[in-house]
C-alpha cells in the first residue's frame, strides 16, 4: 500500500469517535455500538495517541469535544456519508443509471441527429452526464483509440479500425453555399462545373480525408479543378468566410436550415460530394454500463 494511505488507525476508530462525539457519553455510545464501554474507551485512547491530540475533555459529570475533536468531527462526517453512499452508487452504475459519457461530434451531427439522441437519452437516463466536445473526424478517431472519448459522431474513413463499431446515421449529397451577391446566386439550376472559376473555402484534408477526397472526386467527375481560397475549421468559420465573400463552400441541406442572410444555399445537379455521418465507439467500451446505455439509444433510433 502506498505510504500516503497508511494510517495507524482504521475506519472502526473513526466510527467509534463519531458515536461518542454525537452522544457525548461513553456508556450510551458503547451501547449504541454494541461493545463494552472499556473497549470503547481504549479505542478512543488509541485514536488520540495516533493523532497526537486530545479529542475529548472528560470529567465525572460530562464529556466535551476539544477544538481538535470538533475539527475531526466536521471533517469526518462528509467522508463517512460518502462511504455510506458507495454501495448504492456502484449498484446504480452497474445498472447504467448513473455515470458519465464523453461524446465528440462534428457540425453535421449537431445539425441533424445528435440533438434528438441527446434529448431521448437524457430523458431515459437522467443520472448519466453527457460531456460534449466538437472536434474533426481525425481528432475523434485518435481520441477513440486512446479512450479519451466514449462515442464519436464523424465522417467515416474508407477502412475503419477493427476495434471500432459504427452505425451509419446519415448520407446526404452536398449543395453549394455562396454569397448572396454572387453572380450565380439567382440561378435555379446549378452544376459543379458552373464554379470552375470560383474559389472554394474548404477544410484541411488531414481533419477529414475521406470527405475531402470525395469532394475532389466529384470535381474531377464534373471536369473542374478545385480552386481553394482558404482552409478552415470548424464549419462555422467557413460559413463566415463565405459571408465575407471570400468564396463558396459545400454544405448539406440539413446544415443549411439556419443560415445568415448574407448567404444562400443551392442544391447541385449532377456530380456532388456525399457527406456520410456515423456514430462510432470502441467495441470494448460497452462494458461500461453508461456507454452501453448511450450506444443502445443510438442504435435503437437509427437504421443499420
């Protein structure tokens, strides 16, 4: 046992002390503890010797707590109450009634399926706290491998690690987000090839290589070479740059529901990159009842 956890007294001494401190009477305390009074007196004396302080002032007429005894009692009560709650808390945790789930997400997840999943989960499992963190796909993959998050909502890679389990949540073709004053903003039908001379605002490839490569593939199929003006993350920053007139960007119809008035969204005919959203978790993480409860909600509310 580490030295810092080695004491010359044990829990029994502290419980005996509390009984005497509450009743301020050795005989009554001994009766409540179902032990002999001389044995109780010896235990209290041992505790005082170990701590190097006097805990009680004793006379024939009364027993009083010393200042040191009062401090010990005030520090002791929260500890004993916490210990008393441990069995019930462990049982609740084993049943998935309490706990903590760390969830990471992308902007697409928060704009689509995640709020409803959180609402359902929080209603069914009010004792489990969800910790949310927005991060790109690559960061989520690393965090899942390291065990820093329990579940991620991200764009899947072509080949997912064998230790990951995933559930497909969404597949949606992207349209174009462009400034309201853009020359093409009033066209009812747009194709990717119409933007051959238009700069794009994207994200760094290493943050989401799967989606990035689908964008390039769609552009190649449309016969254009993408002109990248800026690479930023998260998506909200890209929308801000489009508002500033620095270029256009890809966005799904689901993400385009609440946009600034400075931009417009248009769907694309013909080649268009597809966004895919999955929920992912380590297969060994569902041994944690809280994580298992969250994964159960995700799988129950989505199709395979």
